[in-house]
């Protein structure tokens, strides 16, 4: 396999991301360009579950901007995939058709299982943990997996994420103790509904923006490169952030300004999972669902019989 350049477009509920990777002739890859738009598409879903015209126009505007970047590279393949917000949209076909018509990109919509699986696949080779739990908190969904002997054995996708929880519990400019208690109670009841998750005592690996921001806050506060946090570390960060109004949170080193309003429900989700799992520690990963999809592409390139995942192929 010759060196190839692949572009991945990740359309999530909170953000739309472009990542361009160079893959060498032995299957190693590196990210050479990235772009991100905090589109908050989930906020453009109406009461009937339909993505509004404004939401569709935001997608098209973003993809056309991404296309200009993509066209500046000699791209072998563009891989476009969407997660919860498009998966749940009642006008999904209309959205995908308009994207194809105006950009010529054909997006696949990942199922709940595929979203969880590719998150697990993205991180498993970057860690030396044998048994563990992964959590990927998006804007509108949260994927949990359980792996043992490094093999995926259980998964679940919850229909809530950092953005939707923030809206549901109206945390606003300054979260109250009552709102935080109600938020925790809700998340706890959701996690406790999974019998295979309780008290397994495995380490938790966090994927996505909430996990990375949590880890970076810890690193900045403690002047360390450590990626493992204890329960008290996470709890102290949550207590500190929840004591501040949204605008003051933006001053916290390590926290993205675009995530300042939704970081509270995100960290509460992680902390509650730690409580349910009774884990020794939480660690955050720089890997993501995009790495999992890219690995599948590399495997497919080396083994032609493997199933394809690209803009024009629906996963089985």
C-alpha cells in the first residue's frame, strides 16, 4: 500500500469535525490537518424530531468550507459518517439527500452498536488495559462498552449527551444544587439499568471532548502529564466548575471555551459512571471513533475481503 491521504468528516450532535490523515505503506497513520465547527445540531431538532432548515443549512455551509480544505490535498478517499443527531432525525433521508446534492458527499449513519464499537476500536490498541469500560459522551448520545481480555463483550447507547442533558436540566448560567442532584439521579438510574455495568471495578477510559477537557484541566491544575484520575480528582474538578457561572468557567485552564456551558453534565456523567462501576481510576484517551473507523479502513486495505466503510457503503 502506497502512502495515502484520507479525509474523515465526523458529523456529531455537538460538533462537525474534519480530520485528514496520512497513511504510510505499513499502515501507520498521522493526523495532518483538522477543522472543527461547534454546530450544536441537536439544538436544531424540533419537537417532532425533525432537523430544521437552519440546521441543514449549517451542515451544508460547514461541509462546503471543509470541501475547500479537502480539495487542497491529494485525497484518496473521503469518509463521511454521522452519529446520534442524524440517526434520530425524522427527516434523515432529506438531510442526506441534500448533502449529496450540494456537496457530492455520501454520508453513512452509524447505528448505536457501530458508534460504540468504533469508539472501543479506536482506543483499544493505544492502552495496555486488559479489562475495562469505555465511555464516549457526545452531544446527544452516550456510548458505554465493556471489554474483557481486550474483546468487546457488552455495549449500550444512551439517548442523552452533554448538550441534551444541559438542556433537559436547564442548568443555565449557574447550576443550583437541586439541578445537579436531579441530574445525577437521572444519570445514576440510567447506568443502574445495565446489570453488566454495576460494580465491575474495571478502569474507565473516556473518549471525546468531555473526557479530554477533564483530563487537561487536571493536568493544568497539577502541572503533570498524567492521564489517570482518581474519583476525588474528578469530584473536586466538578465541584470547582459547578461553583462558577458559565463565563467564569472559561478562565479555567484546560477547558475549551466552546464547552464551558456543557462541561458540568459531561463530568457528572463520568463521575456517576465511576460510582456505579466502583472503579479504581478514570483515564482519558486522545483517540476517538475516527481512529476506529480509520483502523477499519487500514484493515480493509490490507485484507480486501474485509467489509468496507466509506461514504458510499452502508455498514452491516
